[in-house]
C-alpha cells in the first residue's frame, strides 16, 4: 500500500514538474511592424482628407394611378 501511494506521489510530482510552462511568446501578427504601421497611418490620413460628395435626395415616387373606369 505504501509503495503504491509513494509511486503515485512520484508520478504526480514528475507530472507537475514536467508540465509545460505557460507560453509568453507573442504571435507574429501581434508584434509591432514599423512598415505596416506607417502604411496604416498613411491610409488613415488619406481617408480623412477624402471628402464624401453630398448625397442627392432620392426622387419622389408616384403613387398608383387610379383606374380610368
């Protein structure tokens, strides 16, 4: 009985010690990229300079014509 308990405790200790540590690496998509940031700022600046044309109001629709009879 004691040997079984000691064996289980040893396996548990090895499992805890050998467990992978949490990953602290940042995926490549989350790392800052100076070239991408510069293009993004250019694009946003260009969008701010672009002025939307004034929208014309839609033409009024006529109702159904009354029957001639």
